[in-house]
C-alpha cells in the first residue's frame, strides 16, 4: 500500500502560510535540497487542493529546473468539486467522497503520495486516519500570525525522524499514534 505523506514548510510558531522570504534557506542548503530530492524520488503522486493546484499550475509549467521537471512528470491529483478540468499534464480531478478517493489512490501500485500546501485539504484529511506521515520542515523564524496547520486539532503523534540542517531548518517526521 502506498503511503500518504503530508509535507509542509512551517515556522517555529506553527505557521504554514509564508510571509516574507523565510524559504530562502531551501535554496542555500545543499543537504536540505538533497533530502527534498530524495523525497521527490520516493513519490510518484502529488495530492493538491484546488487553490494550491491553481497556484502551482499557474507558475511551475513556465519554469525550468529540477522542481519544475518533477512537477511536470508526477501524477497530480486535485481534490475539488468546483474545478471544471485540470489542464496541467498528468493531472486528475478527484470529485468523489474524499476518503473513498484517497483510499483508492493508496491501494494502487506505486510510490508515496505527497500532499504539500493545501491547508484546507490537509485539515480535512487529519481526522480520516489516511495520513501515514507528517513531514514538517521547521524554519528558524517566528512569523507571529498566519495560517496554522493544526489549528484546533488534537492529534497524538509518534516521532520517527529528526534532522537538523546547516541552514537552521529542522526536519521533523511523525506518524499518527
């Protein structure tokens, strides 16, 4: 069975909607970039909410480089009841009940399925028990306000991996208990 992995960039105070340039360490830390490349190699599916999909589809197909190449080739699954069709190559719109659609994706042969951004989608996935791993890249910044991933949620987690990078970013991986 494929794993569903939530991967988020997050501040020390739990904010996932960036304001400012706190993502800069990603571009300046070779070891952090290598870990992200390995995560991409381990996944052949990307699950996105409509808003994140539209943001990605409006930007990444017009870029060059490893991230753009990966996003062009990976199977993209967009959870939406309002999106008419997904124009970006290898994209499929999922309209059915969320738990049924995601369970079916996890049952297919393949590698990991990653969810990134897509706050509304991730929040709706948390109570379903379908998420296998929460992978949080914690950036050494306090933003003070913004969108929180686990706002109003109680979710017992077991730590499975920690990794500190030279840039100050810390990778924390958890599985639900």
